C-alpha cells in the first residue's frame, strides 16, 4: 500500500489504493481540482517529486496559495496554484491525472466538471473522482444529512457520470470508516457538523471512488 502523508485524513485508504493502482510516481503531472485543505496536493507532491508537477486548483485564492506552499515544501515538486472553479477548468498543459474529492457534491453541474477534467488530461491519462453517498452515513443509527450540498448523494451516480463524460470506467468501489467514541472519525464528524457525536457509533458517508481513463 502506498504510504501517503495525509494528515488527519480519515479517507486516506481509498485514495492510496487508487494511486497505487495507477502507479503514480516521479515525473507525473497531476491536478488536484478543488484542492481544499490541501492534503491531496501534498500527497501528489510527495509522489511526483522534483521532476513532476502539481496543479492545486481552487476557487478560493487564499486557500489555494496555502495549499501550494505546503505541497511544494512536502515533496519538492513544482506546484502551480490556479484560481478556478471546476466548471471553468483550463490548465496550461495536459496532465497525467486529474483528481477531485468532495467537489462534485457542491458544484452546479457535476457532469460539466467531469468533462472539463477529462479534457484536461492527456490521451490515455486518468481521471479519479471520489464523492460521497451522504445519506449512507450514520450517527447512532440515524442517517447523516448535508443540507448545504447541492448533490449530497452524487457518489451513487459517479460511475455513470464518468462514462457520460466520455471516459472509460476502469474501476469503482465504495469505502467508509466507522468507529465509536473519541477518535479521528468522531473528530471529523464534529468538524463537519459542529456537533460532537460523543460515544455514539459512527459510520461515515460511503465514499465512492472511480478510476477512469481518457481514450488514447
């Protein structure tokens, strides 16, 4: 299993699995679309090294710059910070891998974002997307909700969406961490919802991962 420096990232295992299957390594060009807190951009920088390049793309320029700085320091890779929404994705070069996670549930048009990601990859390049089925999460047996998300269960549509974007679907699966009492799963839910789950059993939302390829 690929060892990634994903700090406090309870969903690190499905990402590590995807990157290991693709063989992401030195010299790759990768785009982290909707870079957010930056753990994935940092992981990419560690894997691609000084001969690779990472595009940290986010609509928030302050968050984007912080992510780029962290990623460059972590792996010595060339990190390029770009302020763009996923629907407007346009990179300076074609990349080997375009990635997003917890992005499509918030955008207006998930299909458009996936088409943009597909267009940003080189022929034979890859698109990896990870999105939740939020309602599958449970706190003390009660369904989890995310009222601010436009498409909270988009993970359930993800395999079909990548095919509609003209990509070849190579693999798809779902994973969800679970726990009870204090720990990273409870901490993550508290940061997400603002309410402590205390000692209730927790199952985080199922995260669906798809690996797709642009026709060569």
